[in-house]
């Protein structure tokens, strides 16, 4: 486990972008882990991410975040979790 993690959130629509991120991090040689907040990724992509060593966290909103999420576009829901990154990915 690295001391640094890059966190992104994605659903099935952005799987290619996450793959590009993983390729870029690997190509750069930067020593970090990658965490993904899953807001609707496909099962094949979840396996691909796991095989590449990513830490995947399901998008689970608890009240009051769940109430706040009702008023924002679905694509921004993962952004609500930003203040809780340390809880979602312990050790970073």
C-alpha cells in the first residue's frame, strides 16, 4: 500500500476515462494507489479495476448526504463524498 491514493468516481459511462487514468498513472511510474467510488460501474470493469489493484468503494450515501443528493445531478453524487475520503479509503 502506498501512502498516496488518487480517488475518482465513475459510472459505466466513464469507464474508458478511468482506464485512461490507470494507464497514465502506471506509465508515469508515480507510486500511488487508485481508489474508485463506484456509482454504477459494470461488473466486467469492476473485475478489471480489481485486477489492476484498484480499491473500489460502492457509492453509499447516508443521511443527511442522501437528502442532499436528491437536489443535485446524479453525476455529481460522488462529489458529496469528498470530505469523507479518509473514511472510505482508510489508511490514506
